[in-house]
C-alpha cells in the first residue's frame, strides 16, 4: 500500500477547502522532524483525518518514535471516532519497544538519536 500517496491526497484535499465546526490543525511536515509553525506547513483536518495522517506517518517513517507517540496519544484521546483494538495495540507495542530500546542504549532517547532523526528528516525533506 502506498501510504505516502494517501497522506499526500488527504493534505492536498484539505488545502483546498474550508472546514466548518470542529477542526484540528496538522503540521504537514511534523515538528519532531524539523517542521515549523508557518502557515504553509499547517492544514486544517477533521479529527478522523488528523489521526489517520499521524497513523500514515508512522507507516511512512517507522523509525520515528515521536510520530508513533503522537498517533498513540491521539488514539487514546479519540475525539468522537473509534480506533480498532488492533491499531491501538500496534501503537502501544511500538512505543513500548522504542522505550525499551532506549533504555538498553543507556537511556538514549529518540531525540538524542541524531543518526535516525537525521535520516527521517532527510526522507521528509525529499517530499517537499
């Protein structure tokens, strides 16, 4: 499945519309990989689209703990939509695995893992 294409389509559709009622602001290029708060990097999404975008980003960049953690926190919060138990389990297990790996590396957190972070940043830069 082409997760990047799906993600790009959601963002493109959102850029060309105005949402009424409840909406959430999404960073197109996530802040944890060097994105900023400029208007060009922000898009308004429904809560369901927002979660889906974060879940897609975990598939596109599986090494990013920050993206996985964001999707997990959104799944726990779930603003009116239901997340399947399988998706929640996948996100939770991914976070536990990442945290255990960080402990084994003498408490090196994902933010301090410069090599992995740089690789993710570079792969996202190629998209924009």
